[in-house]
C-alpha cells in the first residue's frame, strides 16, 4: 500500500485499475469536479449502515440495489449461512438434491397456497426472467402451438439486461445499444398512475391501460405466449406505481385470450409493497412468478421461478426434447438457499409484514413535507417503496449525479433514477433513521437544484 495514500484512497486507486463497475460510465469515477461520480470503498456493514475504511458511514436508503431486507451482517442470516457452510457448500442440482433447496421450495409454494410450485433456480433476476420467457414459449410448443411465441410487456418496463430480458425491457438507456441483437416484443400501455387525466383515479388509468392490453391480445390472438409485468410498481422506469385493478384485469384477459401471465417480483416481492407477494394485493396468482434480490436477504445471488402445475405438467415426459433443458452451474446453491430460509424465518418470527405497516406510515409522515417543495411532483408510496419526481423544468441534465453526490456528502446512499428520487430502505430501519433519510433528501434536493 502506498504510504502517502489513505486507506480509502488506496482501495479506490486499486479498484479503478482492476474493476469494471456495473451500470456506470467509468470515466466519471476518474473525473474531478461536477463531472465526478463518487466511488466509495466499503469495509463493512452493520444494520442499515455501510462503513468505509476510515469509519465514515452511509445510511443505505436503497437496500444496496433493493436486495437487503434485514440489515447488513444480520446475525440470524449469517449464522444460517455459516452452519450450512460446514455441511454442504454446493452440489449440482442435476441428478442430486439437498435439504435447503427442498425446504425452500416447499415453503415458497406454501406461501402461494400451493397454487404455484416446482421451483426452478438460478442466480440473478435477469436469469429468472430468461427462464420464465423460455418456459412460456416452450410450454406452448409442447402444447402443439409453437406459433405462440410473442411476448407482451408494459411501456417503460424493465426485466433485466441479458438479451431475452432486454427484449421485454422498454428503457432506452439499457436497450438501445443492443437493439439489433434483440427479439421483438410488443409493448402495451403502462397503468402508471401519473398518467391520470383530469378527474381520473389510479383505477381509471389501470382500466384504460387494460383496454390497450386487450386490443393487443385481440389483434395477436394465437401468437402471444405471455404478458410479463412488475406488479404494482415498475421500478427502473421511475418507480411507476399503479392500481391493483390492472393486475385483476390482466389476469382475466390472459385467461380469455389464452396467454400466460408472468409476474416479475424480483424487486417488488418479499414484502416490499405490503403483502409478501406484490400480486396478492390484487387477489390473483400468475402462471409464473420470478423472485430474486431480497429472497436471500441480500446475502447471496439467488433467483427462483415458481409455476402452476399445468405448466410443469406440459414438460413432464420421457422425451428429452419436451423437458426444460435450462441450467446454471450454481442452481439451487445450498448456501444461498440457507440464507433464503433464514430470511423466511425472520418474516415469520418477527411478523415483518405487520411491522412494515408501521414503518411505512413513519416513512409517509417523514416524507410528507417534501410534497410541499416547489420542485417535487407526484410524491407516492407503496408499502416500503416511496418516491417523488423532480419537475423537469427545474432539474439540470445531471440532476441525478448532483443529488447522489449531495446525499453521499451527508451520509446517505440515495441514487435517483433520472429525475425520480426514491427510498427503499431495509425493513429494520428505525424512525430516527427514516427522519434522517427524509431530511437528507430535502437538503440534497436543494443543493442539486442550486
């Protein structure tokens, strides 16, 4: 280590020479002044806090990209992973099985009232999307309808950054550079409640969007394999919240026009929106359900696709070509499954969903003064997700970067999506820390707009 550098500076220098960081224009990490994007070296985490190598701490207001549910270095999850480490670190899931993957699959199915099951495992959210898309198209092929291979997705949708997932993603920043590589999907209107016309409710917007969905299904009847949606909140497109009525209508329309319904709950599942599964707010079940991020408590890469029995049975055959021949080397990793089981244990033991109702109300009260800020538009909340937009005419082109820097300088990790500032903290956040996040957001907003 260079003796002239501080611990933070040394790790920053080494990282810039060796690591290509995700979702980042790397040159911004090397720039100085207003073009700089801070790169923060993290030494450890504890609860809602991340600490650098010199003791400075940052309140993790976005759960480290929406993954961390019960705080960093959670003792219960850590203990479960350590115990599993001494028993079995990994075994291939093709031809083998093990206790953690069986128990996790059983418990997740039970949480759906056993309407969904036969969990299929991978390591990340985009992989879960790939599995659900492939499974849908292959399902119809096995049903003797190979022409049903078109996917519908919402305007502004985001479902991951692998090529299949990008095909059903409608965010230009992620999609445009790779458009020539992608398979065409059909975009249908988003039920984003911000689109309400004078006199319209969020439910009215949902019904209007559902009419657009029905038109797409009608025009392409016999071609659509599945509709994929993020239930209640389209996260990456600016935390676009919508009424559960859309999910109810989408379920009915998919049944009517013989298409599968995929619920991508990679970000919005595991209690984020108020119910354990976001789709439960609408009283429906999808045909396929994608989980990742918080399901392991933010500890280890894990993703899961649950399906209806009818989907599973379409692949149940002695002929290999009718089987679902998709695999990942670390499918059903025992350590990741142990972390997920510990996460479910915490939900049960601590009555987390009820506790989150109280935390959500504390967030609502703390953020309410921001609604009166002259630059704030559409302050909204769905469970433990809250967001507001900044008036475009008041924000500079680099607003997101300016706000991020200002929040970091005040000890908080808040990373806007364009002009949308959002909050998605771990479920263990205390009232004083919620108040601190709200005050930091207000101060960072003023600085970013100055």
